[in-house]
C-alpha cells in the first residue's frame, strides 16, 4: 500500500523551517542562515521511503513587514502553501511566542488540515524543566493535533515527528519518481547556494537588497560551468559584495562552489559578477523577470 501526501512547513522568519526540512531529507536542499527571510520561495523537498512519499513544502517566513513587493510575494508564497496539504507543521522557537506567531496561527487555522505545533531549538533551553509548563500553555492557544518539541539542528525527536507525519499520509500512488528530491531546477538551486553564502557573510550589510540570477549553466560530462549575476540595489552594496581587492566575492564563490559540487556530484566552475539594479525588490516587473512569479 502506497501513501503519498503534502506537508506544509510554516512559521515566522528564522524559526528553523529550512533546517528541519534538510534534516528530515538527510541532505541540504533549502538554504539556511541566521538572517530572517533567507527563504524567499516555496521549495518542495521529496522524501520517499518504506512505501511512503512525503512532499514537504518549505516556505518563506510569514512576517509583518509588507512594504515592498518582495515582502508581499514572500507572505503570499507562505500563505498559499497551506492550501490543499494533508498536514501543516507550524514551527515556533522554543519559549518565545510573538505577534508574528499569532499571524501564522491565524493563517493555518483557516485551513482544514491538521496542524502539528513543532517547538524547535529545544537544545538551546537552559532550563529544561520550564518546557513542559510552556507546552501546556501553548496547547491552550489552539486545538493542535499534537505538540512536538524538537531540535532540527541536532535531530533530537525528529524521528518521532517523521513517524507522526507518516501517519497522516493518505493512500495514494507516488506523485514524483522515487529518486526525485525536489521540483526545483539545478539552476535555481545553484542561485540559492550563492545567495546563502552572501546572506551568511553579509546579511547585516545587505539584508534584503540582493538576489542572484544564473546567466549560464552548462553541464558537460563531469563538469558544470555556471555564471551567476549578483544583483544589488546601490553601488555601495556592490563594493561590499566584492570586498577589498575582490576578497569577499572570492570567498563567496569558493564556499558556494563546494556546496554545488556536493549537491550536483561533479566538478563545478563558478563565475560571479555583481551588478547594480536599483529598487529591484520593490519592482513587480523586475521580480517576475527574476523568477518571483511562480505562485500562479
């Protein structure tokens, strides 16, 4: 008997949604950093094992800031992800509930799917005894199907969560081939890996003013040649990305290339360029041309 279903992973920014999906899949698919709004698109991660196919939908963090077109796009991507899924995982950050968590709860409660509240980062708790009373407090907020404390980073209790998710999967044939791990193209994943390295190194200087576009992706034999364009909004940001004597962009390229070689399982030649495109993050047309238009 085959079981297949969709699971939306939702939450406010920076609660560990992408880290959790990568942990369950056993490989890095969604990019991560400590900066909020690292994830900007819906990304499917597909896990097929023991006659069950679970299709995870990783989403941007639902957030209050809605002043730019890109912020509206990210909120829409997250809100649409909870439609027509079989179970929703709502992630929260250990002992901290915010107004944005209330926004997320409102979004998930408007759907029919069961909502499992996942309390992440419990490995960081100094007072472990405070967790139980806090979980009881959370259970009063909504009729959650279950509340599961985990650490996406260390894997603590993630197997219990996986078993719970599997129990919600309906009888269905597989929707994707058994060896497929995502619906995203290699070009998309390459762009995301470059963006991750920039976010990790320069997130404070360039929080949301940067994106990456793949201009060339040629796969021949055991070599992939990739040319990536880093778009920023101001000349001062371009100087930050390049760094003194090109040091920063070289470091970004080296780290991104290593991850790409692991993901694509072959040699990668990566060329990076930086270009100023004023106000791209608040220009609907520019966003569409950069791939921020995949919501239908």
